[in-house]
């Protein structure tokens, strides 16, 4: 999913959370995690191209699917499970719970919007595949990808 849609989804969900719970912490944490989980894309770009960050090349790298390996260290269902546990252990602290909600909505929208399998968004499954996109991305996904 492109950044503008993550921003729109995060604004909407954070706004709804604020209207229901009247918690700035919950709403802000949800927005921040819903958008900035994608910072792991920058790490993958740097792994492949070094520290020479060129915005145009960066977006072409991802949306043109020019990558051979994808770590996407923050994109993992495993982290969401851990965040739910931490939210529970902190008695649903608004900041932690907001982080969890934002993370969850980001993962859900990525999974629904991008043509992929459930395992594609498992960090440890990608690790098992050596982060090799040929082993975990669906073939012919370009013709279906809505990015």
C-alpha cells in the first residue's frame, strides 16, 4: 500500500479512536505506528544501494519491484502478537495499545492491498527463505498489484 493510503487510513482510525476513547496518547501512537512502520523499507533500500538515498530511486525500487531481497524487519505478524501481549501486560496502556492498533491496521491493509500470502508478512518465514523475494513473493503479482 502506498504511503498516502497508509496516512489516510491512520488518520481515519486514529480519529475514530480519539472520538471513542478521548485519548490523545492512543490516537497519536496509533497514527505514528500506522504510518512509520514503513521505515523498514528505507533499511532494505540501504542494504541494497548503500547510504546514497535518492527519493525517486527509492520509490522506483519498491513500487517497481526491483528488489532481490526484502528484510522488512518491522513487517511481521510476530511483532503484532508480541505487542498485543505487551498491551495486556501494561493493562492496556493507551500509548502501547495505540502502537498495537496502528501496527495491526498497517499489517492488515498491507496484506489486503498487496497481492501476497499470509506468510509473506511473517518475519521468521521470510528469514527461513533467506529474505529472497523469489522464494516468498507470488509470481506474476505485478499484473495484480494495486500499488
